[in-house]
C-alpha cells in the first residue's frame, strides 16, 4: 500500500449522521459542538468508505486516530470546506487549511523570528502552520509546543517541500500542495 490520501468536501451533519455506525455515534457523542461532531463523523465516514466498511476506528492515549483492526497508520485533518485522511504502512501525518485563513494573529505563537524569514512567499505562513501540525501529529505524544519544540528549517516552493525538526532531532521532509483555496501538507 505505502500511502494513500483521500480528500473530499465536508458534508452536512445530517447526512453524516444518517450513515454513521453505532460505533461512530458513540465515539462522537461527547462532542457538544455540532461542528466538531461533523468533522469527526466526516473523517470516520471517509476512512470507512476508502479502507472498508468493517474498519474499526478509535483513538490512542493522546487522542490521535487509529485503525484498530488493520495494520495501517492513519492521520486526519479538516478545513472549513474539506476533510483529509492519509493511510499508510508507516507512521504518517496530514494537515489541510484554507489559504485565506489569517495566520498573522497567531504568528508569534508558532513561528520564531528565525523561521519567519525563511520565505517571503504569500503562502509560507499557512504552509508552515500545516507543517508544524504534521510534525505534532507525527510525534504522537503530548507535551510538545509548536514554537519551542517544533522547528521549520527550510522550505522550497518550487519543489513543494518543507523541512522541520521535532525536539531538535533529524530533519524531516514534508510535501505540500497548493490547491485552489487550500493547502495540504503530508508527512509519510
């Protein structure tokens, strides 16, 4: 298999509720915000559709999604418009965001001054945010800070790659795609 990425529009909550399994409803019952429940049901429906109806989905001790009955790794993300799922033989991560989201308001909480000058490309802030989210998901443990523990070391918009580190470890290369109004960063 290696890895496969699935992206689809975020469907209405009533449609997702209509096709949700008992397991899905139980897993999302504690989400009080309808938007959060919609997002969780959307990734579960997409995973079940693409992997198989008998797939058992759950969460690990850190709250990251897992596949309980197949030997695959999974990562999920959503934007205002889409849901994204990556499934792989090896650890993986994915993040999707709107290109129009204003990252300037939180810039100082996720990019150091050294990172901020890595690129003047108009999509750099969004790509860097998604890359740090991927590094966070890939690490799969709590107690990690986007600014202190995750670092962007290089970005290449011509080659659609961005590199970063987790806790000062080896450089990790991620790929990104700029689509219409969304950015997708993946790590496999």
